[in-house]
């Protein structure tokens, strides 16, 4: 029987979010219903609310989540009721050309639940990133459920569902940061700090954090940054070059998603260095660079989708590293809140004093 639960929707562009009753259908073939225990408030959810992703309102927000599988549909064998899972928004298909070439992290046909969750009046909801986890329960494709050790706290595990995985993966998977490398990270919010953690884990010798907020730079030092640059008072490119012997960093990770910070990343890298764009731009943004500079500097310009992660491989690994004390995922949790506090959490994002607000149910 369909279930009625409470969830947070964005009813229209830039309208305040509100808590509504959501109808969750029984899981169909290949689907699962998950009882949500915790869900981080990610900047992408704010993008949905602002209409910067698309205009398929109303949205059921939330995607950075962990919880317990409650029920599964026909044909589901990878997870069973009672499993503790982190939800992921790139459930690989296994049959597209990327998957068949052994590169499932580039899967071109990731899938979501086929059925729609609705409001009481039958209005269909668009779940954020195919998840919609600011709710007591949600319906997802079973492949979006990744089992991890249930001993870890849900508010910590859920962070791997988006921001922390995106940042760590940008450093390790996309940027291929190696032992002894110099790394610069532009933008020290949750994703940028996760890139710092990933760079430290990979053995980078020098990690330069760049931001316009001294509070964020202080937090970045606690995450593993060896040097900081406030780009409001100093030229970021010149400062990074000065800290790297005049050459620039081996890897520059842009975690803002703006043309001006991407240009900084481009010119702050060493010859044959790598730029990784993990910050999410909005549709109207344009980038202009001299083509001769693109040619002459060599190296690689990469975009990192979800940290180029493979959830079945990377989520359990990072949970293990957290439990061993080698990375501190709990450090990303600034506060825990309720479903009714999501609008306030969006406001706190703009104030710059949180890494993650996490809804706990």
C-alpha cells in the first residue's frame, strides 16, 4: 500500500520550501523504498530551489542521504530490507558503452526509480538528483543504494552521497593527485575541503587553500591545507606561484564553479598541470580563454562529475578509512537540524559559517 510521509518540497522558483505530505508508492521492479535517517543540505538543493537546474517544479529536495532499506521490488537482489545504505545519484547501468569498456564511473545511462512520488492531490514530484531525501522515506532505483558498515553514524555516512565524495574524488579519481604533488584548491566550502582531505590522503606535499573568507581558510587548515591564500586581499594566481617556486601547482581544483575562479585555476597550474572543475556552474555562465594559452600550457582540463566515483567501490572504502581514523568525515557536520529547518539552512549557506547542515530524522 502507498505510504504517506512528510517531506520538504520546493514549490516554485525561489519560493520558500515547505513541509508537505508525500505519497510513496510500493516499490516496483528494480526499485526500493528507503527509510531516511539523515540527509545533508547541499548547495545543489539550493540550485533546484532557485530553478538553476531545470523548471520541473515542484521538487522533492534532498539527495545526500543514508538510511535503512525498508522494502524492495521484483528482481532486486543487491540489497534487502534492513540494509544500511548510502544513496547515490549515479546508479550505473552496466550495459552502456562506458560500462562495457570498464569505465562505469562514466556511465552514460544512470537510472532512477520509474514511478513518481506525489503530493496528496496527485501532483507528481521531481526528486532532486533522482533521490528526494528530505523526507521520512523515499523511492529510488535499487542501484542507487550502496551498502556500507552500519556502525557509522547516518549523518556522517550520508555525506558521501554527494559533497564529500565529489571533493575527495576530484582529488583522487579525477585529478590523480600523487605523492609529493602540489595542489591548490579554490573555494573552501564542503566540496573544497573534501578535496583538501583527498589530496592529503593521496600524499600531496603542499596543499594551498584559496578563499575570500578567513573563517573558511582556518577550517581548511584543520582539514589538511598547508598554506592559505585570501584572494580578496591577494592575487590568487601570483600567490600560488610564489608558494610553488614560481611554477604553479601540479593540480588545481576549482570548487566554486565560476568563470573568474576557473581562469585563476587555469593560470595557477604548472606547465602540463591539471585543472579539475568540480564546482557547479549555472547555465548562463560563459568562459573565454585564449586558445593559444590552452595549447601552449599543455596538461589537462577536466570536469569531475561526482568525483568520478564508483559508489560500490568508493563508499565502503571511505567509510573504512573514517573508522580507522585516517579521515574525519564527522568534521564536515556543522549542525543537525529537522525537516522544518531546511529554509534556515539555505540562509546559513550564504553566511558562510557551515560546511554541512544535516537533517536528522
